[in-house]
C-alpha cells in the first residue's frame, strides 16, 4: 500500500445477497458504489411493454438510497 494512503483498492467486487445474481465490480470504492446502484436498478427493472397489468395489479416505484 502506498505511504499516506488510507486505502489502496484495486478492483473490488460487491453483491446484493437479497437479489440473486446481482453483482458488480469497480476499480475504486466510488466506482464500485456507482456500479452497485446500476446493478440493483438493472436487476429490478422490468420491461413494462412485456408485462400485462390488470386492474387488480399494484404498480410501485422503488427508490434505493444510501444510509450513512
């Protein structure tokens, strides 16, 4: 690790255990964090054109935010 660095990150990976197959990686922690948001969005996105919605269905939009 270079002197003066708190963290030397060279390619890290992350997964969301609650969403099977939702994994990503990044060269830095910031990139990893951006990529995991994109991975979650991609894993949870649905092409509405391919889904038939009946009057009894409930459609919800979910926002994922970071908690410090």
